[in-house]
C-alpha cells in the first residue's frame, strides 16, 4: 500500500474515532470523496480491504487503523 493511502486511512480513522468513539465503523469508501477522481487509488484500497484481508463492508475504524499501522498489507 502506498504511503499516501496509508496516511490517509490512519488520519480518517483517527478523526472518526475522535468524533464518534471507539466503536465507529468505516468502509473503504470513507477514504475517498464522492467523486471518483483517482480510480487506481480506490482500487488499491478495495483490493487491500476485500482481497487481502477479506473484511466485511463495515469494520471498526480502530481495527482498520491498527492493521494499517502494523503494515499488514
């Protein structure tokens, strides 16, 4: 996973946890605007989420943040 995506995921998860608590859920779409302006980055996130880790559509933000911080890719 490229560094820019890794940093973006951690930042978004941190913000969601800070505003909504430890049990807040996210999907990989949470890291992108409604406009698909970077399809390659979106597919990289989707592949990491769906193929690599076989995660459900919604997961706890804390779980995603921890996976990314550990470098599990």
